[in-house]
């Protein structure tokens, strides 16, 4: 009985952690897109060529 309870607790924790991580990644990706767009607009207004990848 204790084993099933432990496995259930671990499963629920993993599920919550995965959901939170997915939500965090989505918010982070959206913020990165906004930052990239702002950077591209500022570079276009300055006339400087956009830099390559990191």
C-alpha cells in the first residue's frame, strides 16, 4: 500500500512539474519572440544589418 501511494505521489508531482514547465516555456518563448521583434525593429530603424544567430 505504501508503494502505491509513493508511486501515485511521484506521478502527480511529475505531472504538475511537466505542466508548470510547459507553461513556463510557453511564456518564455513568447517573451523571446517579443524581444527579437523589438530588436529587429530597432536595428531596421538604425539601418544596421540584423546579426546572425547567437
